[in-house]
C-alpha cells in the first residue's frame, strides 16, 4: 500500500477548503415575507411570499432562508429526523439485500416513522421509497396484507410511482397490478383544508397547493400527508384521508421564538403603512439570520390591489423597491419579476462598524512584555522552520517507502512508520508556531521594553470589539 505524500496532500486539502469557502461566500442568504397593509388581503400577500420564495429556491445564487423555519423551535429536530430516516432506509435496504427480511421490515418501520416526523413540505420521495421497500419486504415474507397497505398508500400519493424493477418478482407484479388498476379507476377526491389562524401555506404530499382555507382537488382516494407552514407558528403535519368528505381543521400554535418573530412582523407591517421599512425589515432579517429580506406587500387603494416589493439589507439599508398593480391571473409571475428586478440591483457596501473599547490594559502591567515577544517570535520562526523541514523529510521518506519492493515488507513498514511519525511531529511544530506567533504579537503590541511604563506619546493599549456584516472582529489598539 503506497504511503501518500504528506505535504502535497495537505496543500491540496487546504486548496479545496479555500475554494469551497470562496464559492459559498458568493451565495447570499435571502428571505421573503408577505404582508398586507392599508386594506390589502393577507391571502394575496401569502401567495406573494410563496412566489418570491420559489424564485429564490430556483436560483443557485441565493440560499433561501425560510422565516417560518427560523421561527420554529422544532426546525433542527425535524431536519435531524429526516437525516435519520434516510440512514435507516439505507440500513433496511442492506438488510433486505442480505435476506434478513424480518429485521429489514423493523428497520424500515422506524424509517417511515422518522420520515413522518420530519418536514415533508420539502417532498415525500424518501417516505415513498421506504413504504415501497417495506411493501416488497412484507410480500417476500408472505404478508400480503402488509404489502397491500403500504402499496396502496404509495399509489394514493403518487399513482405513477415506479417500484424498483429489480425487486419486483412475478408475485409482486401480480399483486401490484390490481392495486394500480383500482387507483386509476377510482374517481378523484377533493380535500378541504382549514387552519386557525388562516393564510398558512398548504402542502399535500410535499407539493404546495395553496393558502388556507383551500379545497385541493384531483387527489386519489386514500391517505395523504398534509403539511401547513406559517411564519411565527410551529409546523403542522398530519395524515389525512381523502374521499371521506370531512374537512379537517388545523390549529396552529406559536412557540416563544415564533412570538418574537410575529412581533417583528407586526413592526414591519406598521412600517409599511409609513413607507419606512428599512429598520424594521433589517431587524427581522437579522433575527432570522438572513443577509437580505424581500418584503412582498399588498395594499388596497380605492378598490385596486397594489403590489409593492422591497429589498432590504440586514443593516436596514433599502436597496430598492418595485410597485405594480396586482392581477389575479399573473400575480405569481409579477411577484417573481419584481424579485428578479430588485435582486439585480447592486448591493451597497456594508456600513463601517464603530469599534468599542471593552478593556484597557494598565501600562504598569505591560512592562517587560516586548522582550518576551521577541523571544516568542524567535520560537515561532524555529518551530515553523522545523515543521517545514520535517514535512519535507516526511514526504521524502514516504516516497522512499513507496519505492521499496513489496517483498521487503519489513523495510516498507519501517519507512512508512517513520514518515507518519515525522508528519505528526511536523503538525505539532506548525501548531506550536501558530500559538507562539499569536502570543508574541500580543506581547509586542501591548508591552514596553522596560518598567518605566508608557511614554507621553504612547496611548493606552486595549482590546477592540466591533460588529461586521458577517459576525464581529476583535483587535488591539495602542502604540507599539
């Protein structure tokens, strides 16, 4: 087995990381929120926010930030459950491939449960795959009832779902054919969805179908997954049977964080009335961890609906706005056109932060630090030089090991061990150089060469803390 070149591998890894960071830095985190003001309709505003959000999701230049997800306490939990559901599905598939059918069924049962507890507004493909695989596992074990239940649920959600042909035995094909025929022959069903409060985004089987209250037509009779999403409220997700004639009503609950978001949304609504959205929109964007916020506002002016869109940076700077009459037939395309227009505008430079002195260092506590700093710099140079030398030696030793004939295993193992040890020590030297360098710079920046303290021309030294667009900076001030 060849020993890799240590130094080259580390350089390549650093290059990959830097390229990834550079690429991610170009992606802007943008959120969208819809609000009605001056007599506007909340339903139109909710559709406006959805249209703008869809545009953001489809454009790779942006990372869509969901205000609803950011306002939920269970957002990270549902995301984690989706990842666990995927892991369990892969584990169950492997168990089925190894003919451990009973264990595969149990594992897939857990996967389905985790999928149902995740956020299925993003899609239900994973849930369908787990149900389909468990159906086949049940049939292979002789459980035709289990097969029918899972297969019917899959076909009710997606009548065109393609079962894995490599797993469809003749028996499975014969059992599946009448189920498909039954779904195709059944008249489509409608599902009425009502929520309190209204104006929530309604997803049925992972597909956006409108804003509550709404009637969703064209569904196959059977069990479907309904997901309701509203900014400031926890996600609601339930299995609902289409074709029963019942109109399920869902109560949306607000969490503590959701109440804070709703308060900021209320401030933004009031700002829309004053046509002064900058500070309120910036505060909301900052709270939901977005760099920019697109505000989709709907007003009713003398019986005519007007659409207005603002683009606001997290620091409260209004980049621009767009206004149009709101037409029901082209509302979605109008909202997306306004979003595209605003996002094409050049973003202003972030406001320069003001540094704040958070700690002054007394002059008499810094006497004699500069000599220590110079000694530290010498140690830094020595450690860095040793690290470079050991890194090159490690690479040379690794190359020598790779040239060793395979029959001479003892020599190969000895050289490979030396290369690894040299690489570990080189890493230690580099770490020591970084630490020593930091301490040395601190000593030189804040110290004096003797116990006489600061001269009249030298100002007091201290730490600086200031905000930036992406976080904060810490620095030093003073004479040195």
